[in-house]
């Protein structure tokens, strides 16, 4: 067996116990041992396999029969007397003590611990309220090491439900329920974390968890052929009360209004056809009115022109008469003078004008 295999086997044995064995410390070195009570999916503490620990869903960071252990115990081994700084990044928080009076908001992001006189270990506790991974770096001057861990969601605390607001009669719609723990982490409901069930118009309906999406459940709901409103509700079992963190939401509702879409389309089409007919008639009426107005305007202009022409004709006629009268008067006057002349000058008579 080569040395790599020996190390791998030793590591595997240590993980089985949920503990990484401490390596003796030397100057400027730090080794970390972590204890967690979750062995089934405890992880190795690497970024790709964080340790798992229950979130403090009862708002006390401690160990109890109901919720198990809700913290990691982190033991750093260093050269005696060396101060050790622990720093949490992400949702993780650090504590120097746990217990029934320590709440989910008690932790801090960094703690420095100096081992007691002659001692080589510094111990702190870490917890998280999130199922996303957090990192904790343990450091001394000149050396550091980082472990990763994540929370295991608590019991179902809140349920939400969504469904389409409307649907065609007789069709199927998807109702989606999401279940979260007291800290908003998705919860895959199990016998130990509660139940979730759906009711459609008073009848229990199937609710199936979506593969790969823990805490999300779907139900295919068929709305009635007669239309109307379909009431859907999702319910989770009432969890143990945690008054210090609020009130659980154990029921959520959604309503689907169904209608005969084909009938609605036929009605809409009929309305559209009627609208088109009305529009065509309005257009025709407008053209008729426009044509009539145009004809009237043309006639008015024509009448005006005819009247002007008639006035001119009358004027010409009057001028002609006036001229004739004037000419006749001139002839008469000339002839009168001619008669007088002829009497006085019989030897040089002038002719009268006819
Ligand atoms: Ca607790």
C-alpha cells in the first residue's frame, strides 16, 4: 500500500467518526478538528463537500432531543499560548458558548481565542441559518486553514401557493407550492419535517415534489367544464411554535377563474364582424354626404356665374337702348336745324338724316 492510499484510508476513517483528527502543532501552524453529529451527510469540510449541521430552528443554539445538535464544535490545535482567530464568511456565525439562552442572532463573525496557560487548543462553536455553504477560517500568525459547512433545513414553517389566474374550461393548470423552514430555506417535507397537502374545491389533490428542486411541489388541477372559480389550497402540518421568530404560515390559497375560451372567441369575432359592418356603413354614409356637399357647392358656383352673366346681358341691353335713344335725339335735333337752314338758304339746302 502506498502512502497516498494510507492517508486516504485514515481520512475516511476519521470522517466516519464525524471528526478530523488533529495534527500536532508546530510553530506557525494550526490544525483544526471539527465535530458534528450529522454523519449521514456530514461532508468532509472541503468547499465541495461542506459539513452539515442542523439550523437552530427553535431559535436556541444548543443540543436537544427535538432538534439535535445545531452547531459545529471547532477545535484548533496550536503552539501553546498562540492566539487563534476564527473568521466566518457567509451566513455562518461564531460563538464561545452554546445553550438554551443562545439565540440564532447571538453569533458574531470573528472571535480570537488564546488557549489557557500551557494549553494548545482553542475551541469555538459555529452555526448557520442557511442551507447555503459558509466558510470559517482558523488562523494564527503565519498559518491558516479553512473549513466549509452548511445548514440542514428545519421543519416546514411556511407554505406558499401559486396557480394561473385564469384557464379554459376543462383544462389542466399547474399549481405550485413551496415549503420553507423558519429561516426561509426550502424544505423537502419528510415524515420528520412535516406534511404538505393540497385541496382543490374541497377534494384532496396529488402534490408531487419536483425532482431536483427540494421544497417545491406541484399539482395538476383540472378545472370544471362548467367554468367558475376553482379554489386551491396547500397546507403544512402546524410546526412547534417559535414565538421569538414569528408565526408560521401553514395554509396558502390560490384561485383559478375558468371560462369557455372558444365561446369567448366566437363572441369576440361576432363583435368584430359587427364593428366592421358598422365601419363600412359609416364610411359609405360619409362618402354620400361628401358627394352631396360637393354637388351643392358646384351648383352654387354655377348659379352665381349664371346670375353674373345675366346681369351683364341686361347691362348691355340697357346700353344699346340708351345709345339708340341718344342717336335718335341727335338726328332729331340735326334735322330740326337742317329744316331751319334750308328755309333760310334755299339755294344751299342740306339733306335730312334718316
Ligand atoms: Ca435548539
